[in-house]
């Protein structure tokens, strides 16, 4: 099973949300988008534990099942298609999340999230975990 995490899923994992942690341990591959890494680093810089949070992220990324994937022209094409569709529906979501959804589609990975707005992305395979 291939999974891609959005920022909320990584945070939920780090907070020890039991169902989410159990689900991630079943994956053969866990992808991280550079968009997610950037959002996490932004959050870390706004807090008082930057070094500890970065060390934890680096340990997570060093796990053999985890891979930080690249943005490609195919990602950009999928981003544009998703963004136009959401705009035409009148149901936009944050741009960074459109990029993450595009990478999920490109890689064929299931997106793991705690954000309901991914439900608006047509054709996206995702697993929604509720915040505890």
C-alpha cells in the first residue's frame, strides 16, 4: 500500500492518533511532498521547538519506507486541472493542498489526511481520519 501524507496527517501521527499510526504502519511506501515539508518547517519556525521538530522530521524521513517525492511537470498539469475544476464548482481549497492532491494522483498513492476539504477533489483516493 502506497500512501502520501498531508500536513495534518503528519501532525496527527506525531501526536499519536492511534488509528492513524496503525494505518501508517501498514504501508509499504509513505510519500512526503516537498509542499508538506515546507508547511511543516513553516509551522516549526513559528514555535519554540524548531530544532526538536526538525530532528523528528529528519528521523521520519530517514525511515526506509518514507520518500520525499519531487514536483514534476505532470504534477503541474494535474494541479492546473484540479484547480480549474474546483474553481468551476465554486469549491476552492488551499493551493498547497491542490499540489498535494496532484502528487497523490501522479504517484497513485492514497492521500492520508485529517482535512475534509479533500473530499471536493474529484477522483482523489484518500483516507480521512477524524481529529481526536
